[in-house]
């Protein structure tokens, strides 16, 4: 058996308070040792929250590393514990009536540290067949564990990003829901320069395009790590979306993500180099 899978299966039996304490300690170790990744987090926070003091941003960065590590260890029970444990630890709220509408539906799932929890809610607890787009990992053990964990229900259609848009559109037209997280820097190819917290960011306009071509509604699905587990919130379907303006639609997406981040900034995936790709002539912002 994959040793990573075996280790995580064992962790699934650790009581949640103890597991969270382990994650908090691991996060502080990572904050102290992972200098380059800590620098990425600090640079992102300085770019997006310039109005905060350095001490305030440092507090967010420290808490982010704790939440990041806790969410990593939480995948042990998310992917390996009995369904009854998931129901006890995950609270799902919001516009749940949207799930009963059979029309095509896209879940915009921002990269919060609890990103995978939303997928578990849909596919395991709600038994909704859901497609997701993934980028293969470089580590074979981690890749195998991730794919198996996300598909514990058998209700996941995993689509590699390199396969292009057609498998996604076919799925939407067949009634398969799409769990979409386009808020990462995939390079300038096919991206638009759209502000994210006022900083030009290479942003793929996939949400608007998939919504238009798949004739799909869009709801935001946000997961937050809380002491007893997770809170997952489903928004009502967006009104007047998509429009005829791809740039405006993509800006609306970024602004929606900013809104959810502002409720608890430490929950966002700041370890990613969101501004790695820069407009022509602009200097890099990461050291």
C-alpha cells in the first residue's frame, strides 16, 4: 500500500482536537523553516493588504500556516473516516435548494485551505456526481492518495487541465456539476489581466466561458476551517451572469473571491504565487 495513504488512514482515528493541535504545531514549524514559501505568503499579503501594518500581516501569515497544516492533516479523516464522522464535523448551509435544480451548475470554489471539503460535501454527503479539473502532482504517492481520496464516493469525474475544455462541456451538458477553482496563476497563455486586490493578475476566464458554453448557473462554494471541523456555504445562483463582457465577468469573479477572503484572510491559499506572471514590462514581485 502507498505509505502516505496508510499513514493518513491511521491519522483518521486521531481525535480531532489532538489532530488540530498536531497541525498547529506543524504549521509553526513550516512557518519557521520554509523560508521561501513564507516569503511568498508575506509578499502576497503585502500586495493585497497594503493598508495593514507589518505586524498585522505577520499575524495573518502565522495563522495561515497553522490553518494550512491543519487542513492538510484533516484530509486524513475527510478521505478515510466513516461518513458518519463527516456529518458530525461538517456543517453545510446556504442556498441548498440550488442543488435540486437539474439545470447545469458550476460551483466556483475559491482556493481556501479547506477547498477539498466542498468536494466531499457534494460527492460523498450529497451524492452528487461532480467534475473537477486537476493539475497532476510531481510526487506519485501524493498523486495516488489525492485522486483516491477525492473520489472516495465514486462520484467524481477527474479531468486533467491539459485535456482542454471539451470534457468539461460534455459533462455539463450531461448534467454533471462542475467544481471549478480558476483562481491560480497558470501563466499568460489564455489569461486576462484582471485586478485581484488591485494588482494585475493573470486570470483564466474559464468561469464565464464554461457558464456561457455550458448554459450553466454559477454558485459560490466556500469552505472554512472552524474548531469543530468545517463550515461550507453555498451561495444563491449569480444573477445576470455570464454577460457579453468576458473581462467584466472575470473581474466579477475576482471581486467575489475577495469578498469571501475578507471574512477571514488567513483561510486563503496564500502559499501560491498568485502574481508570478507579470504584465509586460513589470518587474517580478517575488524574490
